[in-house]
C-alpha cells in the first residue's frame, strides 16, 4: 500500500536533488542574471515544499494547500522564464509594480506549452486547460472558495466539544487522499521546474536523470495510488471546453480500469 511515508521518501529524494543541482551546472559562459534569477526561484520552491510537508504532518491542510498554490505559481513563473532566460530574467528584474507580477498565469501557461516540442505535448489546448485546472483547484484553497472553505474548516466529531476558534489539526481518514494529492502535486510541480532548469543550465547526464525521475514519479501516481480525493470545489462545466471534459472522463476511465486489474 502506498502511504504518506512513501510520499515523504519522494520529498526527501526531491529535496536532495534540489540542494545538489548547482554542482551540475555546465561550465562555460552563462548569463549570470538568468542563472541567478532561476536559482532564487528554485530556492523558494525548495522552501515551500519543506513547509508543505511540515504543515501536512501537523494536519493543517488549508495552510499547506495555500503554500502549495504559491509553490505552483513559483514553478510556472520559473518555467516561463526558462522559455527565454536572458530576455525574460531581464524583464523580471526590471519589473516595478508593487501589486502585480510581471506576467499573468494564463499567459505563462500558454507560452510554456507552446514552447514544448509537439511530440511531447499531444494536444496543447487540453494541456493548457489541465494546467489551469490544477491552479483553479489550489486557488480554491488559498483564496477561500465558499464551498472549499466550509469543507476544510468543518467541525468533526472529534472536536465538537473543543473551542470553535483555534487550531484544529485534521487527521481524519476521509481526508488522507486529499493530503496525498496536494503533496504529490507539489512534488511533481517542483520537479517540473527543476527539470526545465536542468535542460538549460545542467549537464546532459543530470537532465536525463531528472527526466527518468519525473517518469518514475508519474508512473507511481498513475499506477499505484487509487486516490479518492473528496470533492472540495464546485464548478460549472461551461468553464471548460468539451475536449477537456472528454479528456478528463477518459483519464477517469483509464485509471478505473487499471485499478480493477490490480
């Protein structure tokens, strides 16, 4: 059975690679601003991943989910910068608006997917919507979608007699898979950023190692974890294209078939 302890081992392995990645930066002339900007983002992602794990261990799902949203945003921003490191890191460093980031999420997602090789992304439109759905799900936690906020702060039988206001760690079995999902999404999102960094700055051997690691993690998630994540958001089908909805249904069918065979 794949447990939270297994996920902790994945986090430990991911953190170790983060702390060692600079050792594998290629020799030669490299734009210092783009490299420095990338390392700043990697360090922020590393810290976020560490914080998410600690908060989940304490049963604080809402706080962990909020930081997971920030990690996701950091990862997307770095991956976008890496589509054109020299130009975009300069644009990033010259950004002066206090309340705004240099680029919005949809623009960055579109550029990241459009920059991928065609054989890597089969349907770019669906891939973009999949990325944005991840963000929508996390934002429901961070920004307090009414249904999500009510669910995550519901009173359980174990704390009915406690004070209404206060820390209420959640260790209920029904939310175990929600915790796993947030942790796994954070791990893979962090690894995506690290892999894209390595493609620009690191040796071929390290990049290939990260590629294999990404594939290993994806196989673990698809084949070994029959997650039953509770519904924490409500949405309207007209927010997504018909292609995306059919794609989501197909994923559900594939996973259901795979788990029946186990």
